[in-house]
């Protein structure tokens, strides 16, 4: 994980609370970033999907 990822990842305890509140059969994390919430969704939901798009994926310069 890069510096921006460490800065922007949801803290584990917060992600766990979010996942518990969203507990259901299927969850889609459309803005997963580095995947902090997606990992917690995997622990609490039956099925999950995450989508990741970064500047590098779109051919834009990264900092």
C-alpha cells in the first residue's frame, strides 16, 4: 500500500461497524479503494464484490 492508501483506508474498527450495519446476502463496494471495507464485508456478508479504479487504471499521472 502506498502513502495515500494508508492515509485514506477506513480504520479496521470503523470498517467492521459499517459491515455489521450493512450485513446482508450481497454487498457491492463500488468505491473500495485499497479494500479496507471490502475485507470486513467479506467477513460479515455471504457474497460481496468490490470495484477499484485508480488514476493509473485510467492512464492519468499519479503522485
